[in-house]
């Protein structure tokens, strides 16, 4: 008359009840995961079936305990519980129950135990199939993202491509910060891209510079180069200090993924993906973000090396041309114009040549 399945989580010692049919009617599990109790707890502990055929007096007592009845308003008279187990690992409990008295004996116990073994095999197959599908989806996502990274030209596009999987999961912002060395030798993180996916969010102001040694997160990355940091709630994470928390709160960030961009132990910067609410990161998401940050670091490093090469070539060309013009100058004004041409092109207004003369005594 009734069929019930409990799923057991050994890590938390809790059960849920995804299946309950009573006289053909389905009843949902309205409770949160909870510790097993009663016959379910006994089956899980012993990893053995439990058959219970109530007497009329016991049934009357159960009928009076209306708060303990689940499903219809009538308690079962015969109850059979068997473990859903693979070896000594119990994964749940399956139960059949009847309103008929004295319904379950050795034959029924053996039959339901056999059915349970097939159910466990099906559960394992479904779990493995789901894990395989999830792994394939992760691989496909990482491959497609890597392909897109190699096709774009701007830092804004790079940051957006890496953050898109997070945006699809409710993230609201993804600023890109590159490391620079300040005039006094300290490392600073410069916001070169400030990207928001949710209208109304306040992003980190572009070109804001944060000295790493003044923030707990900066100190964390200096001490742990290349380490990922996933913060599910900035209010409770011990790495987030008051100063960092204030900055994140001002940009409407409650949860964050700090993705360092490291190539051959060279730290280029990080992508800070923010969520406006608390967020729990799955193991699969963490793998995806780690892979994407590694790909972005390689692409960004190649772009920076290429830009450095271009800058060096331009500097060499400029010095060559300036030297040639200086060699051709016949007067001091011509020499001054040649030497100051680069500065004038960069916005300087005046150029003055001063000669040092020694006064005779």
C-alpha cells in the first residue's frame, strides 16, 4: 500500500525522503535534511533489513499517535525496511508497507533485498552518468572559452569572456586588475577593466590602484602566489578584513571569486568576480574558474610580451630618428627641435635649452 525511499548522506549523517507513495498518492518531503531516526536509523546502523508486523494492539497505539503518521491518516500494519547498500556503504533505505496484518516474512524480505540491490546499481549508474555529463560540459565550456579568448583584441573582451560562466550563475561584476610596481617599489593592483553584468551595480572605479600590502587579500596572494580564493560570504570569511569588506560592499559584492593570473610564477594580476548575494561554489565551478584563469593568464601574458616588444621597437625607432635629426642639426634651435619633438608630440608646450657657463674670477 505504501512505498518509501530515504537517501542517506554519510558525510552529514542526514536523510531526505524523495519518494513516498501511499495508496497511489505521492507525498513530497517538506522537511530539511535531518538525522535518521526510528527504523530507518536502525537499518542504516546495522546495514540489515528490518521487518515489523504489528499486532492489533500495537497498531491501535500507532493510530493514536497521529503526529507520527506520514501519508494517509491510517498507520501501516506491516512494515519492511531494507538498506540500499553497496557493500558496507549504506546509501539509503527502501521500505514497503501494508495495511494488512502479518504481511511480511522471509520471502518478502529476500525479494525486496534483491530489488534494492538493483536500485543501488541503477543509482550508481545514474550518478556516474551525471558525473560524466558534467565533466564533458566542463571540458566543452573550457574549450569554447579558450577559443574565444584567442579571437578578441581588448582587455574588456577578455574579462567578459572569462566571467561569462559566472554571469550565467548570477554574478554581477568582473573587474580585471593588473599588477604594477609603484614609484616606491610597492606592488599595486590597478583596475584596468571594470565590468558589470547587472544594471545598477556600482563597479570598482577604473584606474583605482590598491597597494597589496595594505589589504588582507593582497597579503594573501603575496604569500600564496597562484592560489584561488573563493569567498562565499564576505561577512564571515576570515581572509576578508574590514578595509577589503568595505570596498567590496561599496561595489555591491557579497560573495567573490578571486582568480589570480599567474604564468611561470609571474603574477600578472587577478580577475575579481562578484555576486551581489551569498553564493556557494561547487567543486565543478571551482575547476572551471581555475582553468579559465590559467587560459586568460597565458593569453594576457602573450599580449603583454607582444606589447612590450612593440614598445621597445617604437622606442628604438624613435631614438634612431632623433639621433639622425640631431646629427643633421646645424644650429642650436634645430638641435632643440630635434631633441624635444617626442615631448611636444606627447603634449609638452615648451622646450628650453640651457647652457652652463663658468664665471671667470
